[in-house]
C-alpha cells in the first residue's frame, strides 16, 4: 500500500510551488554535460533543446516524477551525444562506413509498423536498432558490457510498467525489441517522441516547421556507430510512423532508401494513439487533459496523412522502392504479406527465415495488438469530422474510414 501510495503521489504531485522545473531544467546547466552549445552545434540541436525545456517549464504541468524524469532523459541524451562525439574523434573511420539501401517502415501509428518491424528483424540479413542500444549505445563506464546495459534497460522498463499500467499490453517491448527511430533523433532534440510523453505545444509547432535534415544526418551517424560496433554492415530495417513528417529530409540523407507505408482505418488509429498517449503521459503530469490529447493527435496525423498523399502524388521516391501494406493484410496474412514485400524489393526470403517469422507470429496473436477499447469521444474527437478530414487519405490508399 505504501509503495502504491508513493507512486501515486509522485505521479500527481505538482511541482510548480517548488519552482522545481525552473531550478533543474535550465538549458545552460544541462548543456554543460555535452560541452555546452558547441557540443550541440554539429546537428543544430541547441535551439530545439531550448524550446523543449521552455515547454517543460511553462506548459507541461509536470508532476514531481515528471520533472525528474524529464531531467534524467535530457541528461542521458546529452551524455550519449558527448560520448558519441568523443568516439568519433578516437575512431574517425567509423564515419566512412556505408549505410546502403536501408528499409524504412512508416505510415499511420498503430497500423502494424511495430509488428512488421519485429518480423523483419527475424531475418539474419537484416539489422534493426534494439531498445537498449538506442538508450545506452556506448558503455557508461569502464565495466559496462552490453549484458549489463540490457539488464539496466529491462529493469527500467519494468519500473515504467508499474508507473504506467497497461503500457506493455498496448506496446509489448523489452530491451532486445527493435526500437523506433524517434529514440535516435531524440539525441539532437528533433523528435516527435517528446510531444507524445509531455504536453509541449510550442515545441510541437517548432518541430513541425523545422528542417529535419540535421536529425537525419545524425540518424545516419548513429547507425554508423552501431554497425562499427557490430564489425560488419547489414541491411538496416528502421521504423517510425514519424518519418512521414520528414520524407524530404529522409530522401536527401538516404537517397537509396526503400520505404514501406502501413495503412489503417484512421478511426481505429486515433482511438489507439489516444489511449497510448494517455498511458505515456499519466505518470509525468499533474493534470492529464484528454481533450488536449485528442486535438493534438488529430492535427498531427491529419498532417501526416497529407504528407503521405503529397509524397505519393509527387513521386518523391521511385515506384520500385515503395511498398504499401494495409493493416488487415499484415495481421491477417503476415507471412504472405512479407513474402510479397521481399519479392517487390528483390530480396531473398529463405526457408529458415520464413520459419523464424512464423514462430514470431505465433508469439504475437493479432500482431500483438489488442482490440481497440478507447472511445474517441472521451478525447473530444468527433467521428464524423474524422471521416471528412481523412477522406482523401482513405481514397488515395484504399482504406476504410
């Protein structure tokens, strides 16, 4: 009881009366952990960090736990960034290793992107960033092997599940799971993952208007670090719904990329995203505003749907390097859908890889996605308005709405 009561207090206790955010979320003090502004300059990360921290102090309504979690997160990212730069100075050859013909999985969130990512990661010829290595890419001290960092990550995920009950039910994950690219681009503070966990309206507006090329240049460098550690390049399989907001930048940094777009009924997407966002925010805010969440996600993903339509109509990527997959096909016929994807991209699918994928499917009934139980109206989302707003997307990509 005491433990549960303490967790509840940490989640709900507002910190404004302590002026704690103003005391521990100041940019100059935090930036000192990566060499000051100069350490952020190569990827233009200072401005987004300042905008984000200002939102944390002014708008996020952080709980006591949220305040310390935000600080810990920013410090970890800055320290990782500094360590990566130090390694590049010691081992400059890592920056010359090629990242060739990566596969990017994107589309509306909760549309099967995670399921597809997990299945493609079963192919030994593919390489996906794991959760633990995006959070702790390099040793934190002299005696910090991968096994120790993996154990740390699993402990932290277990703690988060206690703080945010239901998280793993809607997003099954462990330290070895393939991770989204948003955790990579978070290192240069150009990532949509911040606005999902915290209410950051000014940062959201800044990011929507920003040039995403610096984030993707860093993204490529991060992959070079990981494959240099591996000792041999493999075919990268990468995933984030948020790539739809930055397709031009992605194409400029990865001109030979192959793109897989996932599509699903926007009504189901928005209900699922709303519920996940509420779960993620609950521990870190003293006031969870579901109507604000609803307004945010409708605006964000209408913008994302429009970006996919533009990329499609303008042929941003060559047709032979694009694939479109519907959620119902992936969940209903996963192996056949992946076989068709491999054929489209001219990739071999061995019998052993197929068996590995089949075993993974058996572990993830319905792709690991439970039935959508969240009600759009609880988040102030009008069903008729969603159908009208997403009609062009549904018509373009052949999905029901």
